[in-house]
C-alpha cells in the first residue's frame, strides 16, 4: 500500500507551476541554441534575465503557498517560529545573487 501524496502549499497551483517550469526549460534550450549559433552577447544576456524573472515568479508562488498553507499548518502543530525561520532562510538564499 502506497502512502498518500502529501498536500503541499503549491498543490492547488501545481499544474500552473509545472507549465511555467516547462516554459523556463524551453527558454534555457533557446539560450543554448543562441550560444551554439553565436548570437550577440546582449541578446543572450537579455534571455537569461527573462529566465531569472520567470524563476523568481515560480519562487514567489512557492513562497506564497508555503506562507498560506505550510506555515498555517506548522502553527497548528506549535512549530510556527521554526517554520518562519526556515522560510526566511529560504528567502535570504533567493535574494543572494551575483
């Protein structure tokens, strides 16, 4: 007997999340082709920036789901501070770039 799939903060928007990630995957393949075709550097960098923005949207959606579902659930279990600390560490990692 298999264990039931856990409900995550993003479960309700999972299909949208997966669709967005597939688009990002396609964009990455597009950049690979651009480099293979020796396209202009700034054009490649522009596409990289678009991918970063798309991934930021994915991350914000995940954080929203986490805050609305997981933190709420954690608070009910008496783990609100622990989960808030964990989420803020994740936000900190997301904000560190370059």
